[in-house]
C-alpha cells in the first residue's frame, strides 16, 4: 500500500450473509442463478458456461455459445447473479432494463437470494486477457418494488486489452440507468498487480454514499447510493467480432464472494 492510499473500512465482525469459495464441486442454487438476465432472452442463450475445478469457479465463453440476444450480437456472456425478477411475457418489467425497447421473452419468478438495500460485498476474481472479452462485477437494482429502482454500482469492468503484467485499467463507479434520484458517475481507475491473478473488488454502500475498493484500498468514493434492493452480478462477456474468433474457451475466474446485508 502506498503512503497516499486510503484503506477501506474493515469488514463487519459478524459472519457474512453470503460466503462462497466455490469449493463444493457444484454451484449452490441457494446462492446463485447461472443465467444472465434470463427474462430478456431464452434459456439456451442466457445460461452460463462454467466449471468448478478446485481453484474457484471458471466462467467460460465457448466456441459454440450463442449470442445473448440476436439483436445484440456480437454479445456472448456467462454470468452468475443472486436473484431474478420479471413481469409476464411481452411486458417491459424486469431487472436491469439497460436499454430501451426490452420486452420479457421468458417469464422469470421473483427470487431474491441476496439482494440488500445497503451492505458490503467483496468479490475476488481473476480477469481475462482473451481478446474481445471483459470481466465485470455489478450490483443492480432488482426493480421488483418499482421500475424506477434501476441504479447500478459498478465495482469494475476490466477489458482484456486493458490488462498488463503489472497493472490494469478498469471502469468503476455508479450508473443511473434512468433512476431520477441518481447521477451517473463512472471513471477509469488504474490498479496494480497482474489482474489475471486473484484480486478483490469491494463495494460498501448505504446512507447516501458508496465506497469502492481494490485489494483493501479505496479507488472510488461517491456521495450517492441506490437505496433499494440490489442483486450481485459477476460476468464474463465477449463482444469481439461477429462470430467466434481466436482460441476457446475464453475464461475468467471467481474465487470467492462475501456479502453482508445492512449497515456495516
């Protein structure tokens, strides 16, 4: 830690409400949904490609993996998230309406496996250097209580092209996504270390403020925070040229996730 680095506040002394090291040989359905926003598409397109191999969870993009939605191609994704919500087929109601015109294609029941309105989350990941890929960690409004609950805390978005042997650039901050109570505030941050090895991204939010950290050091401090349920998403995207390109599978790893609901 450099002399001018500001440490994150310590984690709560109590046990986490969510704690997973992905060591059991299978994904725990009490903690995770292995689909990316399944209500906006169909199950064959939203389902994650993944493996648990003793070194955490390996998110994959495979050669034969379809685009998440044909309209958004090229966009292939393997994702974990801690809940789901949608309205009926054909409706515009659903978690993370991140672009206009979305309509539900697969009705998805309300499942809130971990979706606090304030809290702390620590996500230890290894990023990818596979061309055309991005690793992202987000907290997004569930929208089940109100369609205005659309905000997102972006812990990190790390493009493969921004990963070097001794450091990486990442986008981090907050996105309003149409929530009138929030203002989008994203910035590029530079973090030390080989991002393809395990590093921990942290968000602490509540009482009108958000702190984002990397390996125990504050990288963003924002004077705003969503004040409604947020679910966690950890994603590996491929947004490269149309159609498969390069070597497959393209991968990133999730090593551990810890989350505390409520004020620290």
